[in-house]
C-alpha cells in the first residue's frame, strides 16, 4: 500500500515538473516574441527619428541595391564603352578614307579639296588628342592626410579630407577634385584636371559629326536611292529566276563593292547625324554649366540652396563664378590673347588654374569674386 502511494506521489511530482517546465518555456517564447516586437518597433522608429527624413530618403534606401548594381556594372563595362567609342570612330574614319576621299579628289575643285583635307585632319587630330587625354589623365584626388588643408570637411565614405567642390565617386570609390560626373564612355571620372579635355572632346566630336553629316548629305541621298534601286532590281531578278531553270539564273545586277560603298555611306551619315544630335545636346548642356561656373553636381546643390534662400528673402551667389566670359577663360586656361590659338585651337596639355584644393582668384579674372550671399 505504501509502495503504491510512493509511486503515485513520484508520478505526480514528475507531472508537476513537466507542467512547470512547459510554462517556463511558454513564458520564454512569449518574452522573446515581445523583445523582438519592441526591437523591430525601435528600428522602425529610428528610421523616422531624424526630422530631415522624408519620402526621398526612403526611396533612396529602397533603391540602394539598384544603385550598387549600376555602379559595379558601370565600373566593369567602362572598358567596353571605350572600345565601342574607338571602334565606331575608327569605322567612320576608315569609310571616309576608303570610300569618300577618292571621290572628293576626283570631283571637287582644288580649293574645296584643300578645305576638306585641312579641316578634316585638324578636327580628327583634336578629337584623338582630347579623348586620349581625357581617359588617361587623372581627375585629381585630395590627399589622405590633413596637412596644410584648412576649412575642409571629412568624407563620410572614405574618411579623408574633402576640400571644397570635392565629391565622392561611388564607382571609383574615391573622392574627386571638382567632380562633374563619372563618364562610362571615358571609363574615368570628369574632374579638375581632365574636365577641359572631356568638354573639348565632346565639342570637336560634335563638330566632326556635323561636318560629316553636312558634307555627305548629297552622297547619302544618292546612296540611299541606289540601295532602293538595288532592292527593286533584286526583287525583279528573283521573280524572273523563279520562271527559269537553275542554269539560266541571271548574274547579280550590282557588284559587292558597289553594295558595300552605298551601305557604308548610309551607315556613315546615320551614325554621324545621331551622334551629332545626342552629343550636341550634351555639349550645349555642359557649355551652359561652364558659363555659370558650375559642375553637374553643383548645379543641383546650387538650385536647392537658391530655393532655400529665396524663401528667406535672400539671393544666392555662386562663389566660383567670375562672370560668363571670365568663367570660360578660367576653364580653358586662357591667360593672354595668344592662348586662344595655342591652347584652344591647337592641342595643348596645359594644366588648369589652381590645384583643386583651394580656389583663389585666377590671374586672368579682371573682376573680384561675388560674395556667397547677398541680401
């Protein structure tokens, strides 16, 4: 009898322990769930804690993976874009030398031949020189040590001194002096030391494409009409051949050389016209920025600052603008009148004004710099 009571008591104690363990585990799970809920709520509130957080910040955070993908794709495909530029430009030059130049020498007057040879080769030299300098010249980077640098901030990404007009390039993963943008067609950043080369390349490439489009317009019309005739005669030839035996098929109407010539002229005109429109618009955009003494990044910054000060009844003045004419002189490095020939119309590897670390008044500027703010 006592053994049964002891056994029953042991079973009951074991059952009570199991119930207590189950309650403890259930309480631990509930407590863990509450902790996770409070932690997630705290994280969500921390995103909205800053008073400057708005819809743009949330969208930037959501699109951050896409930005990362674009940056890395642009970095790896930069070599492909450079090869594409060189390939397309070389194809146009080859067509001009092989197809158009013999025709020009046979049909044009000596005066027009001299004009085409002089202008065409000058334009080609300027394009090749400025493109080579744009892709091989470093845009300029600030020093890692904060020696002899006053009034600079610290870049949040590379933790290094960040002088005025310096911005961090997420593709190059470095800060760039007077950064304008990262150009995939150069596989390089456009900054303080190669900004002039980039703009000159765009300008002379646009001029060359416009020159080819205007000069080859009549040839394009004749070549396009010849191709249409080829298609019509080919269709008629096939219809005649369908009613004859295999041995009675007529020979082709046009030779391979004639077909290649006409198609090359059409390809040349279409490519040059397309590039002239697209690159011409980009060149005009950068010309307007240079006239205002801004870069592409500073344009957006100055626009926001102008709107902010306008609400306070103040006027924003760009401290790096010296007037339209002086801005062009500073950008092109023109100090004396002869520099318009030696540094603008001829290839010149001269350095820009300043080091990109400080922005003192250039010697070619006649008027002092306007203040940052004006009431």
